[in-house]
C-alpha cells in the first residue's frame, strides 16, 4: 500500500510539472513581448529628416541660410555598419544675386506687361541625392551611440523667380531658364551625431552636424543678365544641423520583418 508521503508526492508532482512547463513557456513566449530587446540584428531604417544650414564659399555669395527636409533608406548590419541612400530638398528666402538686374528700371523696379510695377521675389531652391556609408559606434548597453557617415551624390540649386503678379512675360516658360542660374555637379556629404534606437521601438531618432561640399558649374547655356554663358567651376559649401525621426524594420532569425 502507498504511504501518506507517496500519495502526497503523486498529488503534488503534476502541479509542480505544470508550473515548470508554464515557466519555461513564459520564458520562450512572454506575456509582454515589449520587454524583450527587439532592436538587435539586421534592420532596414526609414528616415524623415529636417535641418537648417548656412552657406560658405561660392554658395554664400548667392544664398543665405536655408531649411531642408528629406528621406533616407538604409541597411543596418548586425555589426552596426550602415549602407543606404538619401535625398534632401532645401529652400531659402534670400537670394543675394540679382539675375533680373537687366530688366529693372533705374529705381530698381520691374514693369510688367500691364504697365504696373510687378511684385517679384527671388528665392533659393535645391536638392541633394546620394549614397551613404558609415558606422554606428555603440556606447553603453543600448543600441545607441555616435553615428558617422560619408556620402557622395549630386547637388543642384537655382534661383526661383516668384512673380506674384504673373505679369512679366520675359521670365515665363523657357525664358525663365535664362535667369534662374541653375547649377549642379558632384557633391560630398558628411554627418556626425548621436543615433538612438530604442529597445522597445518607441523612440528612434538622431541629431547631429552635417557638412556638404558641391563642386558645381552652371547648367544653363546662356545667362540673360550677364549676356554670356557663366563659365568656371564653383565650390558650394553648406554646414548645419540635421534632426531625424527613424522608423526601423528589424529582420528576425527567420528573416521576418517587424518594427
């Protein structure tokens, strides 16, 4: 016959086994998956960036401070190497050069087709697109640290002729190309700052300093204001601050994508 201790053990053993299996299941499949560190391994990063820059060299003679916004798409390796592409559109409200000087009266006005003084402003417009290569140097236990990237691509910019009165026929359509001083060429880009990828994927961002160097030339065959083609090369430099919100998509062990 079974003793009292034996019966007690036979009664408690299923309970103990069930608790053990439950504990192991919770370890493998936790009730709160957000507690797991989900920002490890390979990832695809989608960036939405905003910035402001100051010009230097030839760029400073044509434009003032600008604002920018852009998009980026990157591959982040398990070892935190970065490979991607980015594009940024920049704009400013100040053009220091006046390509419409040839159209102005001695008083500095431009007379429209309706014989009234036209309202026109000169603004900056441009963009940069290129590839990116870099590294995220982690500091601490989180996937955050100093981000350094180098890039190369194409830079373009021009003077936007904004005719609010729509009365100056000399700068409409194809004629505008003779005044906008469209410029472009090879450009390089560098970024150094702090990048943070949250363990729970709720806060992903970066902020830092950005530097652009454009080796450009005029892309127009004729400049009406100068009455010639603008020859020679330019050094169009920009430097400033860029802040970025990031949406990460992580690749799991089975190459499943999650964010």
